[in-house]
């Protein structure tokens, strides 16, 4: 679950809890009709809460998702 989304200046951040043994992929699309999701960051799970800071892009809109492997 993603929680604590926040905007500060030109940055966006969100947090999520991780589990040991899983890899979490922070992915984005500028349009939902774009075919593939692009991976911004790979985060190894270690049982702690991770906070991901992201610079706001110059795109008019951006969609994010968290994929678990």
C-alpha cells in the first residue's frame, strides 16, 4: 500500500512498507495509453518503510505505480 503522498516545491514523495525477499519497482507513464511502464527505481525489501522522493517532471501529467516482484 502506498501512503503519505506529499508535494513540496518541485518534489513529490510517497512511502510504502516492504517485506524481506521482495523487490519493489517504482514505475511511471506520462499517459495511460503509453504501452510499457518505465522503471524509475528498484527498491529491495527489508521489512522497513521506504520513502521515495521524486522530482516533478516537465510532463503535463505523470502516473506512478509500485510493482512488487
